[in-house]
C-alpha cells in the first residue's frame, strides 16, 4: 500500500538526484545574479550608457522568465523534463555569449533577455518531484531553495572580485561556461525517469490559475514577492555607485558585501526563529519590511560614507533574507491541497516580473530623478506592502500528503473524497481521477494516519 510516511529518509538515488538538481539550479541563478553588484559601474564604459539601460540589463531576464515560466513547465509535461532543462541551459549559455560580445549596453540587455528565456525552474521542480517520493519532496525543495539563496550571496561576493580581473565580458563568458558545466552535471548525475508526478502539485494547471489569483492570502504573498524583487533590482541600480562615492573602489566591494551579509544573517536568524515559535509571521513580516525601509533611507538620504553604507546593507539584507525565506514557506502552507504547482507558478511569475519592473523603474527614476527618486520609489512600494500586510494571517500548521489510488469513475472519486474529509485532522481533500491521486491537507500534530490508511485501503493497488 502506498503510504507517505513509510520512510523519513532520502534514498541514495534521491540524495544524488536532488543534490545535482539543486546544483544545476544554483549554477544558473548564480549566472543571473553575478552582474547585479557590478553592472551599474562597468556599464558606464558602453557608448550608449544610460541608467535606464543599466536597469534593463539588471532586470531584463525577469520579463522573459515571467512570460515563459509556466509555459515551459507545461512543455516539460508534453516532451519530458530533460529536453526542456538541457535546452534551457543551452539558451542561457547562448544569451551569456551574446551579452559577452555585445559592444553596446542595448546588446547586453538583449543577451540578458535571452538568458531569461531559458526558464527551467518549473521543469527542475517537476523533475525533482518525479524522482522523489511525496514525503521527501519538502526536503528536496528546501535544498533547492537553499542553493538559490547561496547563489545570490556568492554572486554579491564573486561578482566584484571576478569583474576586477576579467571584466564584465569575462563575467558573461564565465556564466556561459558554468551553464555548460550545469548540463554536464545534469546528464551525469540525474537519473532518467519516466514517472510523472501529479501535475497540479508541481506544475500549474490552466483551469486553476483564476481561483489561485483570487485567494486573499496567496494574493498578498504574490504582491509581497513582486515588491521584494522590484526593490532588489532597483536597489542595485544605485548601490554600487554609492559605494564608489563612499570611497570604496569597485574591486573591493566584495569585502564590504561579505561581512555585511554575515551580519544580516546574524540579525535574520533570530527573527525567523521567533516568528515560527510565536506564530506571528505577519508581525515579523512588518519588522522585516521596516528593516528594508531603513536600509533604503540610509542609502538614499544620508551622505555616502562606508560605515553608513555597511549598516544600510546589513539592514536591507536582514529584511530581504527573512522575507525571501518565509514567503515561500507561507505559500506552501496556504496553497490548496494538490495545487502547490499552480500557486508556485504564479508566485515565481510575480517574483520575476518584479525583478524586471524594478530594474526598468529604478533605471528610469535614476535617470530623471537621481538617487533621491529611487529612494522615494522604493519607500512608496514598501509602504503599500506594509499596509496590505495587515490583512495577512499566520500560516496554518498544515502538512500536505498525497497518495496513489486506483479509481475507475468519478463516483468513486467523490466517495473517497467524502470519506477522507470526515476524518479528524483532515482540513482539505482533493481527489483527481485523471491523475489517480488523492491530495490531502492535514493538521501536522493531530491527524489520524491509521484512519486515512483504512479509507484508502480499498482504493489502492497492492505492490
């Protein structure tokens, strides 16, 4: 009988595959992030330099990612995960080469947009779900999420160091080579599988998007991640130049970012622990938003001196890293049973769209209203987010389970759903006959696993 709690440890195959997929995801995100801390400075060497083009170069990948994220996930359902992932990495490498050999900043923007067209996030997450068992999936998704955060931190440190040695073009060539390395890791380390996980749990379904967009808590999280990444890309249109104005040459920016990031983690971790223990996530969300605002105020309105800039970056990234870690966690708890794929697809689209809008808006505002204007732009967005956060509630302590079942008609599916919904501790049931899967959202501490197993017994094929 297929029960989701039979084994709480990753198998050797799951460990190898999840580590490889996390590495591929991390390598690709590192390539996207590497230019963020340096493009505002090195972009001035191009003949067509404008702050708007710098903003576009930072955020262009976000537009193509936002447009293609869900379609590429659906395509991976049709033709398989591996062709989509390998093809996406090749497209990313091609975009890196275009940007490396561009002799104008507009050409760099084209290359960045092409990089974003290799939108493989949904396909990687779907493949991770194909390879791993349901009960191990949260661990694998957490590992991938950690690699994304690590890639961003590495980019802040490595970007200035590498750019000082190989220049901006060299950075893009580095990302092209790393993308090809990602293909090698993927081909060698990730096993071929023919399985398909339930689509609704990993890849968005067309019919569910409207209802997910209207979910009040998910809508607030989507708005939040849009603002968060909008501010991030707008922030990096101006921050590198402020560091130079504060007396720190671009090659040494890494030595400021590194201790500042460590300081931000020291400030962030206690916030994470308290928010989870006290189940007061909305309150701590507002604290994190306030930290972001304080960092922006220092950067934008106080004369550039490196001690102030260090304090600003510590505050900014303490808030940013807290929100970047807790928003996806809250998303999975609020997402309806069996619809995490749809919720995650919309969330990722909002995230990448925010990166694009922030880059464009930050560059445009910087061009016409200078640093002061960028600061006001970011603070207005944060104020809007702060206000809508008062409609948030603490995420429920639910756990998502899924079971393979054997159903011959809709009547059986309805009967099973009704029986499972009556069990103590079960909050929500979704039985999908076309996928032969039952999705449950249960209370973590007091659902009755034995009663669930009993109800499922007659609907499962013996192994």
